[in-house]
């Protein structure tokens, strides 16, 4: 996160004695990334966070790739992914490369039977359907339709859902997720031309502190393998923390679109960046206001990147026959653009109500077996007049 936050009780100085009411010490833990050079938070536990009682079984979660090299535009019918009870079992990887994994999920039950920690990747969970509360050892974050939940790697969390009807688009990033550099000054503050600001970002609140010993199951993902660890104390035993490394929520509805007299390029929609890809938000907005403007995007060649579009709501004007929850993949090296009729249809239109998430990668994406189960098989022909 680009700004400092604190919650609960902390001592005046770092790395000094911080005593409980009975005179014993709290246990300090630095929670950081990129060695000691990235963002970090300093936490204070009731018990040492290191007491492992058992390491049990493991499970391979690495995506099973069907097409390691793909040169075909594809459409995946996302809502055909069947709901499942378990939070992790419901995740179905669709696309991947060495920078990220893009998954769809439809979990029915809250994640309360165990705790989860992804040590491989930052997670960006886009909430397409459902609402609830993200619970972490750094506090609670309520969420609803349209929220991005940004969860740094190593965060121990659970999730409570309000209903069983939940649909998520999940991006796992093997490099840290940041707000775009061009939106920030050298202090990290979001600038005036940014399409969102710090006020739009919801940091954790309502710190949940448990003083409990016992057997606590934490499922830990490392190098694509899920390990079952039994810890001796409840992982939510933090009494206070401060720093820059914490989960937060940002609503796609708070993104303020950048518009112009003529069609603006996709980077104006950028919301997050990582080392090998960007995430963009297409939101309801006024169209271009030059009297001769063509609001539909021009045909363009993805020479150096693959483009993934996830359709959330509204009428996506450049596409024909697109529905909620579908994913289109436009592979690098092949030009793509508006579907037949969309170019002409857009002329004279004044606004759009479309809502979509786009992921552009700078390395080719591999297509998984789970994705091919919901591939429509004919999307690449959809530009024929």
C-alpha cells in the first residue's frame, strides 16, 4: 500500500519491550516482502508465531496446462464453472505464465474450517457476485460486488460469505501488486491525475485478537504445493500493528474513467501493476466528444502481450454475443478489434454502461485443462462478416 496505517496497540518505539498486563512480553514480528527492501508491517502477538506442532499432508495445486503455446483467440464461459463448497477447491486456474495465474472460483461455503496463507503470490480477488468479510490477522475488511481484494503474499486469512452465490476472478501475482507508478509522486502519494485516490482504498479495521492454544490448521501454498500445518496457537493473536504491508479493498465503482475527444488507449484504464502484467478496469463513462469520433476501439495488434477480458456487467459495445462471467483471450501477434457492426454501431453513441476487468500480460499465457472445459471453441471465427 502507498500509505501508512496502524491498528490496535503498539509501543512507542520499534524493537523495544512491549509488556502485557501480567508483565510478560508481546512477541514482535516483521511482516515484509522483497527482503527488507519492500513494504512491511510490524506486528505484536500474544504468543510466538513460530510454534509448529505438525506438518501433515500436501497437495499439488500447480495448473495443469493443455496448451503451453496458444495462437488462437478463445472465449471461456465462466459461469459454467460449477460451485463447490470448499474455498480452495473451488478455484479453477484458467490461464498462467511465470508471472501470474488467473483463476475463476465459485465457493459456496465460508472459509472457516482452516486458515489459508499463499506464500507464492499476492492475490487480487475480484468480487463479481456475493458479499462478506475478509478476516486476517491484521483486521477485517467487508466486501461486496465490484470490490478488488488485494491480499499480500504471506497474509493469513479466512473469509465469511453472506450467501452461497459467490463468483470470483482471482489473479495470483508472483511479484508484488502496486498501484501504477505514473499515478504516484516520489513519496508514494497518488497524484491529482490518478483515477482513484487513497480515500477510495479500504484498509483493515476491527482487529480480531484471540488468546487461544490448541491445534490450528493453516494451509500454506509454497511453489504451487499446498501444505497442511498445525500451529499451537490461534494465528489471529495480533494486538496491534503498523506499516505499509496489509490487505485492502478497492471498488471498481470508485474508479474514475479518463475520457477524451477521441478514443483513449487501454492504459487509461489501468488500476494495478506488477512485474509482468497490468490489471485495468473498464467502467461506465461518457464516450469521446469529438464530433467525428468513433467510440469503438480501433483494430490493434497485441505484438508483445496477451489480452484477457473478463466481462462483469452492462453492454460491452465492441463485442457481439458476450455475457456476464465470460473471459476472452486475445493472444499476442494477432490483430483484434471490434466485432462486425460494432465499429459502425458506436458512432453517435454518448456513453457506455460496460463493466469489465482486463489483464494484459507481457509473456504468452498458457491455457489450462480447466479452461478448455469451458472454451466455446469458435470465438476465433467471430470477426468474419
